[in-house]
């Protein structure tokens, strides 16, 4: 997978070079350097977000597996009794 989007770098450099307000007397090479700097920052931000998302997903699956194994070894009748089914208490149990 390509790490940098070279097409976006060139678009940003041309956009910066053509815009007199943003250009501020910069040469083409300075505009290109600025565009590469923006792209490196964007890639760094994307990688940090992806790593954070992967960590959140892993933590979520770990919590899910912990909850799933909570009732392991119990019979279905024992679990349903613990959750309030078949007690005749008149409460809705969310089934």
C-alpha cells in the first residue's frame, strides 16, 4: 500500500503556488516542500487514528469475551432464573 498520496501533494502544491494570498512570494520548490510537510502530517495523523481505533476494537472484543465467559459452565435454567425469568414477579425481562 502506498503511504503518501503524491497526487494530493501535487494538487496542494499547485493550489498554493497559484494562490497569491497564500503564496506570499514562495517559489515552486518552497510550495512543494510545504505540500509534502502537510502530507507527512496527514499520514501521521491517519496512522495514529488507525492505531487508536485498533486498540479500541481489541479492548472491546476483550470485554465482550469476558462477559461471554461469565455464564460459562452454568445451565440455561440457572442463568434464566438469575436474570429473573420464571419467577412470576411480573417484571418485563427484555426478551
